[in-house]
């Protein structure tokens, strides 16, 4: 009886630790996510599609608190994962705050011009991470002597990953620049 009780307690504690790890992984430091989740607001959300590149949907989200007329915008990246074992799929959404776009554009430009044309002697990872856990970067596979670029819409799960090559980077950069311009235009407040 003691063994059964002990095993049950162990299983329960492992389950609780796994749930806590998932909750911790899902915490976001994004200003846009915090604004969207703010209580006591009367929120209008506008979703504007930009493009889809290598399985990643790029979309602008403009949020307006109709009580205060405060506006905020972000770039949403969405990926979908379909298991080979079931017909259901999971959707993963990550955000890049407006003030993160310049740094992300700079990192992708450097990735394209300096990193991907080079070679590394050992396994190497280079990565930009947003406040919401979006990861953009590349890793070097020394066995294949090649870089592999990627985006994770949620950094805590490989199911949110999409892989691309250097030919896709100009399109991704265009989508980010377009998002930056559109967010700036649509979040201007008129007095």
C-alpha cells in the first residue's frame, strides 16, 4: 500500500512540475501581449495580413483601447504544426513588438550578409529572441558544412519552427519593413 501511495505521489508531483514548466514557458514580456491582455479595457483588434513565407504567416495586429483611444501595434508570426499521428493541428503565434522590429531587421540583414556566406569549424548557433519568445536565427551543421536558418514562433517548442534558406530572407525583411511602416501609420493618434 505504501508503494502504491508513494508512486501516486511521485506521478502527481511530476505532473505538477510539467504543468508549471509549461506555464513558465508561456509567460511573455511583450508590451503588445500585455496591452492586449489588460483588464478594464474595451479593446478593438484589427488583423492585417501581409504575406506567408515558408509556412510562417506574417500579420499586423493593431489594438485600440476604445475607452482611452490608446493604440498599439505588433507583428504576429503564426505557424501550424500537424502531427503525423493525428489529423489535428496546433497553431503557434508569436509577436514582435513595434520597437523590436528595427533590431530584428538588423539581425536578419547581418545573418544574410555576414553569417550565411561564412563557414564555422564547429556546431554554431546564432539567434535573435523577442520579448514574446520568437526566435530567428541559424545553426551551422558541420557535417553538412551548411547553415540552416529558422524561425520559431514560440521558442519553447520545436513544433513552432519553420526552416528557410537565404533566398527567403529578402522577403522576410520586406514583410518586417512593411509591418513597421503600417504600424506607424495606423497607430498615429489624431487630436
